[in-house]
């Protein structure tokens, strides 16, 4: 009887671990799918097909945040996709999408600032840099620099952290600094499973490096 009483909680604990592991696997699979589809939309599609693909991705990412509301990774990818959609749509109509992206990324930081190597800081900083400032939007270059530097603190060798800070520095007219960070981005280690995104990003890096030099 004592052995049975001991085994019941042990079995329950094992079941909970199994369920948690399965949910983690499901989340990883869903995130990999979003990442790959985002890369196709961002680097291979243009105009209306690109917007249409991003619209679908936005809905799928939002569904993932509802399924995993406590996982920063889901909120990060929702924010990234919304940010990309805002850029693809353009104009004042994109401002509402950009604000939703900001909320997603702020939620990710509240849950886990270091998730996905600080990607929430990178994406949020880029939003603050690219969205128009007051009175039209919430853009703020001082805030952008603060967030982008935080991303670099977390992931100093990352391709995106260095690329977006290099882009920011170039836009500020700091060509030498931009070249420094863009060169670091070009030397970033490849990301397994993200070959399409890496190829596209490296093309963007090369184009900005040419301008910086």
C-alpha cells in the first residue's frame, strides 16, 4: 500500500513532464513553421502576394500566442510578423499594425527578455527607428538606440542584432560605426534551419555595407 501511494504521485509527475515536453515540441515545430514561411514572404514574395502571405501569418502567429500566452517566443514572432506586415502595407494604415507589433514585443520582454537571444529588443528597437515620430506615430530614435544596444548586449555576435544596429547607425550618418557592425553581421554564425533567412539577410548586409563604405 505504501509503495502504491508513492507510485501514484510519481506517475502523475512523469505524466506532467511528458505533457510539458510534448507542448514544448509542438511550440518549437510551430515556431519553425512560422520562421520558414516568414522568410519566404519577406525575401521571395513581393507586392500583393507578400501582403496576403503576411496576413495569414499574422493570424497564425496570433493563434500561437493564444495557445502559449506565457511563452515569449510566440509573442516575439507575432511581433516580427506584424512589423513586417506594417512595412509591406506602408502608409498611415500600417500604424495600427505597428502598434500591435509593439505590444507583442513588449509582452515578450515582460515574459523573458533574453528569449531568442534578445530578438524582442532587436525588433522593438527597429520599430521605434522606422515608425514615424510624434505627432504621427511613436517613433523615437533615442529609444531605438537604447533597445538596439540592449539586443547587442544579449547577443553580441548575432546577425540580426548587428545588422539592425548597423542600419540604425548608417541612417544616423555614422558610416564608420555602421560598417563596423555590418561587418560583424556578415561574419555571424549560420542559424540551423534558417538558411533562407540568412541568405536574404546577408544580401541586405552587403547592400548596406556598400553604402557605408
